[in-house]
């Protein structure tokens, strides 16, 4: 089944993308929640017209995302955590902590747009995370985990 996404969905696609999904996922979850519509011929034409009209706005959004990516990649963040004698931290570093640290640097990012390169961060060291700013712009956030 083909659907047109009304919003960005992590792992599936971006707004106005036409994607194939299993019929149950489309009919029972995405469409009732207002996240997608059926990809009929008329809906495809409407999306194509909307995309054509929004092309200049999209160029500005992409440029803003590129500027923000430059700021993020130039920023060095240190996350402080309680550490045991072996160098292992209690708990793990979360995207909420990274978003808060970026906020202190003057960069506002939604925590859901941050994803870790490693699965879990449970020890002291230097790490990186990916920040999805735009469908074509992704930034690498380098951060350090150290003891409080």
C-alpha cells in the first residue's frame, strides 16, 4: 500500500514522501492518527503542486539547517555523570541530556532528532551523536562524558 506522509516519521520517511507500507500499518495506525493519507492519483497531484509552490521556502529551511549544522559541529559539549571506581557511569547518557547541554550553548534542538552512533553510552570517554536537522542535512555532535 502506498501512502503520502503528512509529517516526518523516523525510520519511514519525511513529510510529503510517498512510501510503501504494510496495509495494516497504514490503515490502522498512520491514517487514523493523521500522519498519512492514501496515495491516490488526485492526492499525488496535490502534493506535487504543493511541493512546487513551497520550493523557495524549502531552500531557506535547508540553508537554515546547514547553518545550524555548522554551529552544532563547532560546539564541544561535556556531559557530567556519576562514575564508579571502574570508570563506568551510573545509568547512561540520554538524548535529553544532550539537548539540555545544547540549549545551554544557545542551540535549540528537539531531543527526538538526536540519535547515538553507539547503542548505549555507559562509560567515560569521547563520543558522537547524529542530529537530523533536515532531510538532506545531518550534523555530527561530538561530546565528552566525564566524572562529576
